C-alpha cells in the first residue's frame, strides 16, 4: 500500500466511534523497515481551518483494521501521544 492510498482513508477510533480525520503522514523506522505510527492532524469544530494545529500520533500496533475507505484504530485519549 502506498502513502497516497493511506491519505485517502478516514481514521475512526473504535473505543468511542469518533472520526479522527485522515492520515497525513507516517513515522517510518528505516532500520527495521516498518511503519511505527500514523499521523492524523487534529481538526477543530470547523475542520482544519480552525484546528489547534495538534496531531494524533497513533502507533501502528493500535491499528485494528484497514478497509477500502477507513482505518479502524483502538486508542484511549490519555494513552495517545499528542503534539
């Protein structure tokens, strides 16, 4: 799967059924040759136009299912690293 295919998928948190947004980037471990995490920008009430500039950094191990249109993750807000 290519990054451009990831970017088109919406990320949904299975814990609270919240739409987190779409993948904007990946964190890649070049020594191991694997994806460590996906990055999803946070958006405010009015979308990314008024977002706080933060992002969700979701470890790849939290991804439960990658479907044709969505990525289902299982994260708890307090465990999620945020910038």
